[in-house]
């Protein structure tokens, strides 16, 4: 049975974060970056030289979120793929993630992206034809949704959630 896993780490420099994100990128990955005055929209291959202080990298299995705070980057991993154990640290491309919680299940839903003609934010968000879903990470003990991750919908049949 596939177990969902949630964890965090810190990365101490922009160069290390750029390298880490590049090593985690897959053929279906999408970036969504945020600055104080704008968002990037969904991009498969942004310029990592102009990496935002906050953003996401996601595919059909994982979402990585980063935020610059306290002179370092805090990185959150929301994963729907097999991991070593719920309470064990996870090493992903030379970064050691510490677990948050120990019993997660997930549920995936279609997500609705508003058309560019409908104003929901000061400017429309470019979807670039990406089919987006959302995955809820639910604490098995309390049935509380703690995180909602973006997911690139695969063209294959839907994977069973854990």
C-alpha cells in the first residue's frame, strides 16, 4: 500500500535550492512562483536564475514548496509516493527531510482554474494548458485536511490514493 508522506527541511543558499529543484524536476513538473507583486503562472521550465522567494514545484507524485525566511529557504515536501517509513527522515537528492506527523492519507480531486477572461486576481494566471488537480493530505487519526497540494494530472488512469 502506498503511504503519503509530509516533511520539511531547510536549504541555506539560493544556489543549493536551485540545484535541488533541478534535481527534483521531472518531464511533467510544473513551477508556480510568487513574488510580492506578481505570480509566474504555471511554467515547465522557468529561469531558475530569477527564482522567486516563494513557490512550488509539483508533478503527479510530489509537491515541493519553498519560502525564504530567516536568511534560509524552508522547504516542505508533500509526497504521494513510497517512503522509508512514516516516522523516518527521507533523503531526497542529498536533502534530509524531517517528517511532519506520522499517518497521512490522501484524496485527489479535479481543480478548477478560472479562465483568463474571468478576473479573480489583479491579472489572469497563465495555465499553459496544464491539467491541474489538487491532493488533500489528511491526518488519519483526526480526519483533518492539513495540506492541499497541486498535482499535474496524468493522462494515464487515476492512481489510487492512500
